[in-house]
C-alpha cells in the first residue's frame, strides 16, 4: 500500500496548480520581469510588450487554450494593414510577434505554468530583401539637416554616432555620461551581448563634446535628453529620425544606419569577425546580414581576388 504524506500531497497540489493555471496577463508580467532581470534592452522589452498586448487584444480578454489560438492570430495578422501604407503586414513583422510568443511559451513550459502552445508553430517564410544603404552624400544631407533642428547639438551628435558606429537604437538611448571616455575616444554600451566598448572618431567626439555643453540637465546620468531634461526614449529618438526623413526626402529608419555602417566597414576591408565585433553581434551570421554589397562592390572584390590576374 502506497502511503502519501501530507507534505507530498501539498507538493502535488502545488505542481498541479502550476501546470494547469495559466493566466496570460500574470504570466506575461512574470516573463517581462524575468527579461529585465536578464538585462534585456528596453527596445526588446517594448517589442515583447507590444506583441503580448496585440495577442491579448486578439483573444478579447479570454485565456489562450491551444495552439489554434496562435494559428488564428497569425491568420488575423496576415489580414492587418502593414506599416508605411502597405496593404498587408509583412512576413517579417508577423515573425516579430511570433518570436515574442515563442519566448513567452518557452518560459511557460520551463516554469511548468502550462503547456507550450507554440510547439509546432512555424515562422513565415520571408523574401530576401535588397536593403538600401546610406551613401556618403546621403549621410551628409542627414547631418546637415540635423544641424538645422531646434535641438541641433543633440540631434547632430545622435546622427554622428549612428553613422560612425552602427550601434542599436536601444544602445544609443541607454548611453550614460559615466560610460563615455573622451580621453580614450571610447564609450561603453549595454547591448544584446552585454557591455561592450565602442570607438569614437574625431567628428563624432567633437559632436558629443559640443552637446555636453548644451545638455538641458547636466546632473542627469543619461547622455541624450529631451528639451525639459527628461531622458530620451525610443519614441523620441524615432521622432527625430522621422523629422530628418521629412527634411531630407531620404527614407530613414534607425536600423538603416546599422546596415550602412556594416556595409561601409566591409567596403573598407573589414573581415566578418571585425564587423561582428564592431556591431556587437553574438555570431558572425548575425553580422553578415547587415552587409549589402552592390554590383560595383563585387566587381572591385572580384578584380582584387581573381586568380587569373597571375596568368597570361
């Protein structure tokens, strides 16, 4: 005869409760708290929040019950209008929501809060996109436009940093005064791979030095601020880029600067490993996706490395 003690019955009840009671809002909060403890970037946290909010709105306040809820959510997103006037949401945008849900349900399963409804869900196939990049002439137009804004010292420093370093938007708005070394021409950012050093060139350093003399709140630890001295967040940064886009007539978005920097580095002869280190990516494969060489670049590379130049 198997005898179950009171303690064992209590533990069994607790385990049963954990595996059967999945409250979406409560679990979402626990997940987000866990990501913050892992020091995920603010941008990543915001992407998670946006995805969960949209999924919760789709569910209409009820709890998710099966994998079919996610499949129905995907069908729903396919019918939603996309960004910048596109008739339908792109596969890339839909996959952004799916990555957030995959992370959430992995968390659910690992904590034994419930089943992993994401099992068996596939990401949408995406087409290879021919990314535009900013050439020197366009970069100069953006810099010139930044010099004409109301907070031109701040906006010019932001543009110089984006062009010359390729750092992520989340890394830029998280820059703190204590992590900038203008003597050593470096600063430290906290990105997806943790703390990493970033190098400053002379014009970027000068733009930062100029802005430091005009910061609204000199006592604030945050480098970039709004006009009232409050910290600049992602929405404010995106607003700056949109105004520069309107002023220049060049289509701009924050990640475009990262793609352009990586491509410029490749053109200058940087290796994949060097580009990976400069961008702060976890893998070389992640770094390669930012490099977009055109036919002119390929012709130069081919002429440089073709073995036939040694033949006659």
